[in-house]
């Protein structure tokens, strides 16, 4: 019986040592897991901070790009309005140029017509002048004869 009690005590000590060893191993494992999880948590916190900063940077860039987009859209609208305005003005000027080209052609035709009329009138005036001069000299010669005839009679003094 004594052996039985010694055996039981040894077995009890052995079970206790085994249980203590098992608890110690589990405790070490638990502490290793906790340390590993703390490291992972720390890395995740660093990643969260980094990603948060990246998100803030992207948000700032997105805001700047939206502002640029809005400015570009406004500038595009202004440019489209100017293009439309200049197109209207260009169309108006093209119409005026076409109209004035017609006037220029008409003006040239009128100049030619005027020159022809002027030449015709000058020729006619020249012919009439020649005829008038001829009549004048004819009358003058005839009147001179009459005057000299009257002068012979003393009615008119011949000067």
C-alpha cells in the first residue's frame, strides 16, 4: 500500500508537472500569439495611418482636379460663346463683302458706261462745236460782206 501511495503521489506529482508544463506551454503560446497580434495590430495601425494620409492626399487632388475641371468647363463655355459670336460676325462680314463685291462690279460697269457716254457726248459736242464754228464763220463772212456793203453807203462806219 505504501507503494501504492507513493505511486499515487508520484503520479500526482507527475500529472501536476505535466499540467504545469502544459499550462506554461499554453501561456507561452498565448503570449507569442499576443505579441504577434500586437505586432500585426501595430502594422495595421501604421497602414491605416498611411492609407488615411493617402486618402486625404487623393481627396485634395480630386478637389483640385474638380476645381480645374470647373474652370475648364467655364472657359470652354466662354470659348464656345466667343466662337459663336465670331461666327455670326464672320457670316455678317461675308455677306457684306459679297454685297460690296456686287457694288464694286456694278460700279465698274457704271464707270465703263459713264466713260462711253462721256466719250459719246464729247464727240457729239465736238461735232456740234465744229458745226457751230462753221456756221459762225459763215455768218461772220456774210455779215462782213454786208457790213462792208453798208459801209460803202456810209450808213455804218467801218472800223
